[in-house]
């Protein structure tokens, strides 16, 4: 038995140890990760061969906590761990998002990653160690993986960043983010915070990545000592290069034309893309088409993806005809349902959320009885994603991991906007009626509207958008895709950002204008000079702070017109005024 151990110094007196070779030796890879009294066991097992017809990465990540880890009995009649809690599901999703993109594109074997919490004293947060444990298990295995990665939690406490804070420390934090990254690049960011500047967020991400680099280096050294730097050979794809070239040659131009057509109907675009590959298959011999159907469709999928990519990078045009900075049409409505305390519909393009708000008493609080969390929750957000929202003909099978994850994203965006002294329990339910991307962010917008409709005095309205980055193969061209505000709305946003400055300057100029008007009525020339100067200065204040837009221009025009008439009226009689 060869036991290998690595120690990571967090720089504040705490250490993380990674050990392999002692536990779960029949798994392809297994490591034990310890920090203080918190101990996780991560295992990974991958099949030698891929299933027939599988052309994707069948990865499953599980995170489980044992009640015995903290010396507690599970609740319920059976006194046994049951289905995964929301916290376990969310932690598993955090790990999955960082691992999945780094498996080779042509690796299609069933792969299972299990991370289990076996010991805790309730102080350190185990979810911050789960990504490190999973990646380390892959590092000591022979499974092909383009890692390692690690994940850390960064919190800002009393103005200082800290890696992997305790539960107690996190309660005092105004910023809480989880960052997943390789040694070279950041891959995943998720979290919540009070309103912070872009510079503060970037500083937190850099702080996290510096810590991750150290953890990745430790994994690389661990893999080298174990002797797992050489990964298994595999052949999960049978390719026909001549067929691939033929599909590209005969289908790309047509796919590019559909990608550039600007069709706003999702299903119509799908039909147009499908017609291209069906035409190609019809041009083949029937027997050959049947034999090579799967290959043709796989190659055509790559053609379709590249056509979409080039349309965006070369033409600046998305599938629905929008530019990269253009938002989809929005319409919304409040007080849509008579029964709930608050309701709203928010529709952006082909994504639609019908959200309701229910207000309750202390008796309606959610009792949380997880392994490391015994508390009560006064703000609940539930997200439902029925199959009909995407036109799928299948039955709903209850709440899945996707619903838990997307609901949590919206929950994080809204819960800090509820006043601390709000006396009622709040439940938001978002039912997605249509979906073509960004449904969790539609939930944020619809939830805000429903809260206001219910009379909840939220601190500020919140909206959300989904963003993406597209690059070419050489990373020369890139495009950031977003439902970002257009130029008009950006001007309005700037007005709100500088509202304090505008208010102060406007108050001063208003006082000067009022004094000038009083003196003018007394036929004093000084009053005319004061009033005129204040009005001229006012013409520069709003555009300076808010930028110039149609809305700002309209305000300036009408207010300026009245002031101009007033000034002309007294200028004509200036000779009759006393000094």
C-alpha cells in the first residue's frame, strides 16, 4: 500500500491535506481531503468502453453528507439519509460545472464522481473543498481529464478577502462567491453579495484564482508521485473523414444562410436546420444513409454550430437577427392573477415566467434540518420548468436538479432586497411557460414585479440577464452575447447612478434661481444675472452626469424653453431695472 500525501498552506495558519492510497482502492481514483476536523472522501469510476450510440459525456456527480459526520441522527421515521437535500444538489452542480468541460470531446464512457462528507465540527464549510476533492480523485486516476481544477469560496469580511471562511465568518460577509478554475483560466463563478463595484468583484476573483493555482499545483505533484500522469487509451468514436468533409462541403453554406436569416421563431429555425441534413441524407443511397445516419447527424451538428459561430463573429448577427448588444423584445404585466397576494408575467423574446408571491406568518417558515444547517428560512423561491415550455411531449416528473439550481440563482438575486425587519414569510413561485434561454433570469425579473405587486417594500428592483462568450478556434475573434441594456437604457441607468450628484447640484441651482427670480420681481438687475447664470449651468449638469439621450434631451428642451421665455421677458425690461 503506497500512501501519498500533499499539504496545502492557506496562508492564515490553516492547511488542507490531500491523501491517497489508503481508502477506496478499488475505485479508479480516490482521495481523502482534510481541513481541520472536516474530512471528505472523493472517488471516481469510469467505464472502460462507451455505450453504443453515445456521443456525449455521461458524467454524474454526487455530493453526500452523513449525519454521523457531526454526531447527529437523521430525522424521519427511518432514521436514515434519504434523497439529496437542496444543499447537496447545489454543491454537486458546482462541482459538475467545473469538471464537465474538461473531459476530452471524444470521451464518452459513463463516469461517476462521488464526494462524501464523513467528518465535520460544523465550523468549516465542506462545499468549498468538494471541487478540490473531485479533481484530486481524477488526478490520481488514469481517466482522461484536462485538469486539474479546484474551487474555493472567497468572502469579504470587514473589507478583507478570505479563502474558505467558516460558517460564522460568512455571516459577517458582504460578498460570497465560489470560483472554479484551472491553473490558467477561471471557469465558473457563482455567488451573492451586497451591491459591489465591478473592481471589487474582479479583485475577489483574482484573489480566488491565486489560491486555486496553489491547489492545482499540489494536485499535479500528487499525480506525479502516484504515477498517474499517463492516462488510459480509448476509442469511443468511429469516424469517416471523407464523409465528414462531404457533409461540410454540401451543408455548410445552407446552414450559414439559415444562421444569418434572422428568423425570430425558434421552432421555425429548427425546422430549417433539420431540412438541410434531411436533404443530404435523401441524396445518399438508402442503405448507406441508414448505416451512416448517426455519423452524418454528428458531423452536421458541428457544421450547424460553426455556422452559428461564424454568423456572430463575421456578421455580428445572432440567430434571431439581433446584434450582440441588442435585447429581445420585453413585455410584462402585474396583478395578472386575482388569487395570489402578488403576481406578474415577464416575457423576454420566447422566454416567459409567470410568478406569484404569497405572504405568510411565522408558522409558514421553512424548517431546514440538513447535516450542518439547522435553521428557519423566511424567503422561499421555487422554480418550475414543465416540458411544454420548450414544446416537449413528455410527462413532468417532479422537481429535478435543474429546477433546484436555477431556483437558487434567482433566490440569491432577490433575497438581499427584502428589508431586514420585514415581518412576513415570503414565497415566490416561478412557472416557466416558455423557454428559449435565460429562464432563471426571467424569474428574477418576474419575481421583482410580483414582490412589488404584493406591496413588499424591496430595497431596489432587481433584473437579470444571461451572458455568453463566443470565440473562434484561434481565439482571435470573440463576441460577448448578452441581453444587455441598449444605449437608451444605459443613459437612464447612468442617471440613477449619479442621482446623488444631480440632486445636490440641482438643489443649489434651484436656490440660486429662486433668489434671482425674487430679485427680478423687485426689478433688481442682480436677480436677472443670477437667474440666467443658474439656468445656463443647469443645461450642462444633466448631460454631464447622465449622458445625452432622447429622454434627457426632452427634459432639457421643455424646461429650457420655459426658462428662456422667462429670461427674454425680463431682458426686454432690463433697462428699467435698478443696479
